[in-house]
């Protein structure tokens, strides 16, 4: 697993450089979800594939930016599901964006995710890894190396709310739940990029990030393989919960296709249990 995290760190350093210096404009291509790709989406995807395909233990790669799975090496142990540049629509306004990686064995289902990692490209470049028992925060130093900072653990209750989805299309019970949290003094912390939004909740010790099903998108927007399962691994290992709107663990889900989406709730136990109660 060490070699996989090292490959991710190398890709992250190159993506950070591209974000700092390359053109933030659109390309002429669409990805498999139909989103018009930025040149930075294509470049980041290329960098991740180039770095990870060098790693002996990797069997195949599934990118949010590609329709099909890319075989790498017969006999490799790991399948990597990744979003090379999540929140890329924030790149031109210079807000933080991220990369997300799920490391699976055998197939892209929740039960088979053995490790996860994400990188935040903000004023600092930070990487979080979840493997075996620990969720660890790493930070790039002046020489470009990632140095271990600390392990991360969520509290049982937090103060922050990151409510995703378009309010116009929220279901009434969802709106009532979010309004209730605000009326109790919870603070809004939402940038529109799930990596920095979830990172903030994790670093500050708790709260809730939701991207619910809505009347226009009943299955939400967040993709299992590249986004919600890696974060579910991180949040559960940090002592929190990661559930769908039926109160089921995301890590128990079996997506039919690697581009499938689902409603999702991540955060500290108290807020996530309250969200599920609001949905019953
Ligand atoms: P993006 O499409 O910009 O890559 O991947 C989904 C995501 O970003 C999340 O990072 C973010 O939380 C969400 O979409 C925001 O989407 P909307 O602004 O469309 O609600
Ligand atoms: Zn994404």
C-alpha cells in the first residue's frame, strides 16, 4: 500500500503545479456524465494515470473522467477508483479543489475498499490517508515531500453544516432538518467542493456534509466509486458515520455501474443520526 500512497503523492505534486500555472479554461470534450471537461480535468486525469500505471501492485484504474475501466497489470492486487480533480469548477476562482482515491480489491463495491486517500489543493497541499487503523494527515513541505502531521479523529458532535444540492429542489423534510440545525447555532461552511468541505469538517472535529437526493436528481450527484466510498472509508475510520438517505452504510453498497451516484451524509455520529431520523 505504501507504493500506492507514494504514487498518489507524486501525482498530487504535479497536479498542484498544473493548478498553479495552467490555463483554467474549458476543453472541447465532455466526460461520461456529460460535464464539459476543463483542460485541468484532462491534464489531472493524465497525470494520475501516468503515475499510478507505474505501480506494480495496481491491476486497473477507474477514473471519473473516463467511461470505461483502464486495465494496468494482470496480477496487480489493487483497483483504484479516482476523481482526479474534484470541484474543478472552482479552479478559475482560485478556491480549494481536490483529488479523491479509493483503493479496492477484486471489485468496486463498498465492502472491498481497503484504503482511501484525498488531496486538498489549497494554500497548502494536504493529503489524508485512511488505511488499517489510522486516518492520517500529511502536508507538503518546502522540498515537495509530504510530511506526517497527525492522526485525525471526529468528535461525536460538531458545529458545522455543509448542505449540498440546490435548495430549490430539496425535499421539505431535508430543508426542515437543515433549518433546524441553523436555528440551533450550527454554522454554514460550504464552498461547493466536497474535498475542502469534508476536510474542514474532519479537521475541525465534526459536523455534517450532505448531498441529498433532490426532486430533480433523486439519486443525488456524488458518485460511489470515486467520491462517496473513499470518503465513507475516511469518515468511518475517523469515528464518524457515512450513510445514504435510508440510513444504510455507504460502505455496504454495491453499485451496479462505477459511475452510479447516491444521496449521502457524512459527519459526526450525532448529526448523521439526526439526519436519518429526519428522513424516517
Ligand atoms: P464538481 O461537480 O465540481 O466536481 O463531484 C461533485 C461536486 O463537484 C462536489 O465536489 C461538490 O460538493 C458538488 O459537486 C457540488 O455540486 P453542485 O454545485 O452542482 O451542487
Ligand atoms: Zn468529483
